[in-house]
C-alpha cells in the first residue's frame, strides 16, 4: 500500500517560505534542489517531506497553472513497486505526466501522474529526503 509522504507547494521564494515553516512549525530544513524544473527547499516533520518549489517554466508547473502559480501543487505517495503502482494508476483512469530528469534508482526519481480530474501527484519507490516509509 502506498503512503502519503510528500506535499509540494509552489512558492515565489523557497528560502523565505522555508524559513517561515521552519520557524512557525519547527520543521527541519533537510535539503535543497536546483533542477531544470524548479528551485526549491525540502523540509520534514520526520515523516512527510514538504517541498517548497519555484517552477522555472510553465511546462514544468503544468500549463494550466504556469510558473507563476502559488499554492498547493501536488502530493506524493511512496510505493513498494513503481511498475505495479503505475499499472494500477493507468487501470483506474490516471494518466502519465512526466518523470523527473534523473536516474530511476536516484533518491530524487519520481513519476508524475494526473488523476482522472487532472490533479497532479507523484509516485516514488525511493521516497523523498526527510520522509520515512
């Protein structure tokens, strides 16, 4: 069974937002990202990874939102078997959106999908920095 372990929020200034969530809620800053898709900061409460991301392109953010969108962007589920989970998603009307541009065995690999209503979610067999299975 997949477990909810990742929430991503699109923000204009990841460092400023990270300071807010760390100071207000005691979340720990556990990493940063600088990818072709987004710049960001990862925080954790010890179980869930909160990604604060500033998307670089409209395509990376999802064309219907665009790179200037601010708000909850997607969530992620940690699964045991990425291929089996992908098959189940497609069988139930989900559609593939994109993969992160890193090796599949990397901690940072995730496959992105859309549910039947178009909501973006990630599936990872490796999890996210700061999250625990």
